[in-house]
């Protein structure tokens, strides 16, 4: 079978809080794959995904899902069971990377610096400061900055939203020491680091939150990041180390904070690794690939041709 005749099922949408972003990622990838000649079927993933995939019988599944079920090892397990080659990371790497606290334990053992943190109940987090401010509260298994709160030094109590009756982000929360400084990110393709971007929230936004990530003009991307060569190379080296330590495959993206303030600590800290990075028009991995000389079409082709089972 020649490359361009492959039938690719683009898995998108899904069941998580990041459904809308996944639909955008999936639509962009499907369009690019069709333009270069693949046969493409878009699959809005629900509980019947196994039956739908069995009916269309694709050669490859392009995983454009984000968040729970798509990024945490669940859909990967379904595809492994069905024997359908798929893109990005496998069951174990996906599950590990999705749970930020468990991923940190692996990264720490691999020599990748991470911020001190612990998992507490929502009740404990809401009752009083579980660690000294400043710190960050985040669900341990959500992406796209969903449910992230930054607690500053002068805040008298945790955010009142934690007491909301309609809270839907789980009863376990990770509290993590806040790292001052600049936001950096680096992608890995296969086992090769791409460039390093500095991300600056647009005026009026306090950090790289959901709006900064996905709204046009929500953030400013500086590529290549203006860093001393040894720091730039260290970000790349640590990104590859994180990718390998968790057993990632295909494309991943690692996020960092670098405290180079005059009064800062100089520390470079890995915040998390994304096994299903966004693929929208404002996403970072396509921008990094373009900087390395790969068009969006080249990028999605590479991802498809890298697909396999037993990942």
C-alpha cells in the first residue's frame, strides 16, 4: 500500500473538558491530510467509538483528542485491543503524563527538575492554605490550564471557587510551589528536540491560561526564545529526557518556567509534558515544526507514518 492511499480516521471531539479544542485540532489535521492525498474519515469520539471504528476499518487512527479518555491511556487501550495503529504515545506513557503528580515522580528520577507539590482533597485545599503562598492549584489530570488557580503571596485564603456546589473537576487537587519567571516550551519529534518558544500572555491576561492558549491574539510567541545558548540547549535536552523517561512516542511538548529575574533563583523547572499537544492554528507544535522547516502537511504526514500499535 502506498503512503497516500492510507485511510486515516481522525479521532476528535471526545468526552473531556477540552472537547472544543479537540474538534479544532481534528478539523485542521483532517484538512491537511486530505490535501496531501490521504483518505480521511473524521470520527467525533463517543462511547461507541469501537463499533464505529470497526465499521469504517481505517488503516491508521490519528489521535487528535485532548484531555480525559483521549490523552490518559483509555482510547489507546481501545486501539491496542482492536489492533489499530495509532499516533502519539501509548497506554502507559499517556496515563503517566496525564497525571501530573505521578509524572513528576518519574521525571524527578530521570534528573528532570520539577516543582515541589502534593495532592490534597478539595476540602483541604478550600479550608486554608495547604502550603505557603505563592502556589498553584490544579486538577492533577486535566489539560489546557483547566481549573488552574494561582494563589499570590498576599491572598488571605484559597479561591472561593473550590467551594462551588457545581465543581466538576474532581475531589483531588495538586498544590504546587509557584515558579516565578518566563514560560518556555519545547517539542520533541521522535527523539529530536525542536526549537524553544517563550510564551507571553497578551495584555490583560495574568498567565498562560485557556484563553491565552486558544484565543487569537491571546498570547505572544517568541521563537526562538531569547535565551543564553546554554539555557536554550538545556531546555531541549530536558525535553528529550522527559519524553524518554515517560516512554512517549511520536510528538510531545514539554512546558517549563525559567526564573531569570534579577532577584530570581535562576532555576529551570519542568511543569508538565503533553503527549497530545494542540494542533490548531494557534498551537505551538505546528509553529515549532514550521521553524524547523516542516509545513503543517509535512508534520501530520510524519505523525501518521509514525503510527503503530504496541506504543
